[in-house]
């Protein structure tokens, strides 16, 4: 015997599961992209810090590394007070909250 309410609930559950899986997949994709971006930013910060330790100015660093001068300047401004014991995590977090 056909039970319309039971069929409706079954379809509703299937749609919910499909939406849940789609949302989960999109979330994983977004998380991976954010992780890659964080990794790139941290690598750039490390390069900047290496040049700072050699007493290059932010303008010189931006030119040498072919990076956005505003980004380099921001990182240098955050890092200078920590010299010579730069904390990559603190620098990244400070920059990330500024953006």
C-alpha cells in the first residue's frame, strides 16, 4: 500500500542527505583552499624575515622577492618589535587579523 506521508519523509531525508554531503564537500574544498593560502602566506613571511635578519629595508625586500610592497611593509612593521626573535605564528596571526 502506498503511504504518501512515509514516501514524503523518505524523499525529505534523501534530499537532506544529498544537501549535507554537498555542504560537507564544499566545506572540505574551502578548508583546503584556506590552508593552502595560509601556507603560502607563512612561507612569504619566512622569506621576508630572512631578509630582515640581513638588514634589508622593506622596499629592498619587496624588490628582491618581487612581492607587494604593502604586504612586505605590513609584515616588517609587525615583526620589527620582535627582533631578533621573530615569532612566525604571532606575526601571521597579527597580519591575518589586520586584513
